[in-house]
C-alpha cells in the first residue's frame, strides 16, 4: 500500500514522495490547530453502545461500543472505526490541536494528516537538526492518536538521516523517548498533563541523541549482531487453523475428520512457509544493508549503530512499491509493523551500547 492517507488528508512543509496532500512551504509557520484544519482532519468521533437486534425484534446489549466517525467533507456517512470496551474514551482532534498549539510555537509543525478512514491522525513537529554518528539528522516529535482500539495516543522521537532520508524510529518502551496514553476516562487530563511536560522537550531530545551516539562506541561479535536482527524480526505468525490442529493425532479423530485436518494443514503449512520465506527475505536484506553500511562507514562497522541502521534501511527499502527507493519514507515506515521492527532493533541495540 503506497500511503494509506484518508482522502489525501495531509499537509506538509515539503512535498511528500507520493505527491499527495497540500504543501504549505518552507517559510510558513503553522500552529497545530491551523495545520490540522488545513489537512481537514478536525472531524469528530464518538462512542456508541453496540446492540444486536434479533429476528423477532428483540434487542440485546453486547456490552461493547463502536467508535464512530462523523460525516466529513468527502464522506456524507458516519463510519464505524472500531469496536472498543466500556472504558475507552475518545479525545477530539480539536482538543488535541489546542493542547499542542503552545508546543508548536517552539517546535513548528512539519506535517499533519489522517490515515485509513480517520482511525489514526498524526502531527510531526520540527525539533531542528543534530549530529548523530557524525551525520546530520533532522529531528522530529511525532504525535499520533489511534482511534481504532489498537493503541493510544503516542508522543515519540523520530530522527531522519538527511543524506539518505531513512527514518529512524527510537525504541517505544523508553520513557525518555516516548509515552503512550491509553484511551481511558482520564485521557483528556493525561494528555494535557504530559503535553505540558513535553513543552520543554529540548532536554529529552539531547538525551535521545546522546543515547543514539552511544551505539557507535563498540564493535559487536556476530552473535550480538544476529541477536539484534533476530529480535527486530519476530518469527512469522502461524496460521490459526495450523495452531488449532497442532498436537492432534490420527487416533484422536475419525478417518474423515483426520482427512480434513490433513488437507487444511497442508494449505496452512504452505501459507506459513510463505510467511517465513517473506520474513527471511527481509532479514537477508538487513544483512545485505549491514554489509554495505560496513563498507561505506568502516569506522562504525558492526557497531550497534550499524546493525540498527541496517534494519532501518531494510524496512525503508521495503517501501519500493512506487519504484523509487530513494524517495522519502512513507507513512508506512512511521506506523505499524515497520515502525515496530525499527523500534525493536533500537531497543535491542541499546543493550549493547557502551
């Protein structure tokens, strides 16, 4: 998938690689609210009880709730974004923009947008440039809010290597790097509280840059290199039916059932094998990128920094869906599995830092 933008709801200071959205220019300073309004992402969301209506007209309360997006300028219909529990509480885009406005006075908005059908909104704030491992990096704070029940509101640190435009994602578990707020009844107050703290993010930024520079200080043995890459790339998931039939033997069921199980397992094993091959293929790309990185930057060869960057480059390389591997990283490199892979690589690499 090339971008996953919600009807081109994106504003950015520089043209995006996919040429979608609006560009507001190098010299324009926008507050968070202004950027979000320009991106047309101020649509509201509400939570409603989910009711099951039986054939006789009887209505049953399921105890679950739907997150519903209101109609937008490009869609006249309400849209169900997710099913959530009783405690899940939304935070409106307009409230989030208001909270970020004071921060955007010191950290200008670089981009803002919405993904999917509005189930995720994001803003990136410009945190200026810094040297990491002797290279120029442009630093950003990334604020994202997931309205689909998969995660909460996250504030994370995201450097981008200026030379090759690879997007580095720092370990999401580090309190010095990011926070993740659950959508519970206190989401509004929690967001207000933490964003107030993050108004003074310069110190945190320097802590993260220092931590990243420690990744360059020691050379790793192959076992440690393998450890980082293996941790970044989790094993392929086993198909559900395959897991359910694990351990079932021929004498546990009748002959017909066993024949059906074998047929399903054959298909599921083929699917699992494909998943494993895809996972191994991208791991191999990471090793290939590590070899290239070692040749280009011999003084950092086989350091935790080199291994981490090899994973980052492998994940950014995977965006080749548009035929241009030199293009800036797409949103898929900032969210979802690719971002999680980078974050795992960073967290594991830090264990080998000195």
